[in-house]
C-alpha cells in the first residue's frame, strides 16, 4: 500500500512531468534555432513599412492573432504594410493565415524599402501570394496560376489546387542562397533557383521587370501586406540558415 507521503510524491512527480512536456516544444524550437516573430499579445518586432512606428489603426492583436482589419480594397491603401525590424538573407519562415471570401493579401520577403517610397501601392519584393483563388476577379477575369496562393506573385506559379477560404492554412518560405521554396499545408508547391532561366524569364515578364536588380536582391525585411481585405496571422516564426 502507498503511504500518504508516497502518494504526495507521486502527485508531485506527475505534475513535474506534465509541466516538462508542455515546455518541451518551446525549448526544442529554441534549440533548433527557431525565433518567434509574434508573441500572440503584442506587435513587438514589427513596424510600419517606411516608418519607425507601428500603424495606429488597421493592424490589431486579438485572440492570439495578428489581424489586418482592412477595408479599403486597395494595395497599401488602408493602414499600410508592416515589416519586421530585422532583415533576413537565408531563412525558413513559417506562418498560419486565414482570409475570407474574395480576400487578397500576401507575405513579401527581400523588402529593401528602396527610396523613393512608392507613391501608390506596396514596396516591391518577392511575394508569397495569399488570395481567394477560385473567386477573386482581377481585371474582369479569373486569376491565372501565377497570381494564385503560394505563387511568387506574377513570377513563378505554385503547383496546387485552389485553396479553401475562411479556414487556417500553414505556409512556409525557404530561402537558401538562390534556392527558394514555397510550402502550403505540408506540401512543397514551388521550388526555383534565382540563377535559372525560368526565374529570370518570370521576372522579365512580370510587373517587376523595371525594378533594377529584382532577381538578385541579397536580403531584406519580411512584410505582411495591407491589400484592403481582412487577414489574420498567427504562429509566425523564423529560423536563419
């Protein structure tokens, strides 16, 4: 039979084990080099693009989510884009996201904040597109593949079916020297090398063709886009390679 003292020790041991298991994923993330870019409570680590402060409206933290409560329907026409404080060169960047019907947003990387600031629209960069693939209408037409979710916007199309709206998706961007991968919900949907003809041709045929050096930007900030539609992000983290 167990004595009262032994029962007490068993309870303490069980509590200790449960606590250790709960803390293990966080510890493992840190050991593997992952750094959280959103703590679920504040906007620490972010600022407005071309600004030193975080936007006063539009971007808010609610229920552990970083939300863009945006309604103007224009590119960088509401609260404006937000960027990381730090620049990154080689990295794995993961995030969860959700948009609604007809929604449009994006996550850009290699953001230089090149001057002069664009009079309209968002700073050029490599964009992991987030959009309502099936129902978004662009210039009175359905979207071509290179403007759909997980594509490098207007440069390289992602190989995937249309995504479902109003549910959470998990995305990953990998940059290792010139090699780039886009992942969606656990599947690699795009892989390209910036030195290849495929990438160079994609840039030459894109809206970025006149952006000098677009195919060889060495590093930059990561940007969450204000495209005038509501969007939510959570579990945002990065590992430098």
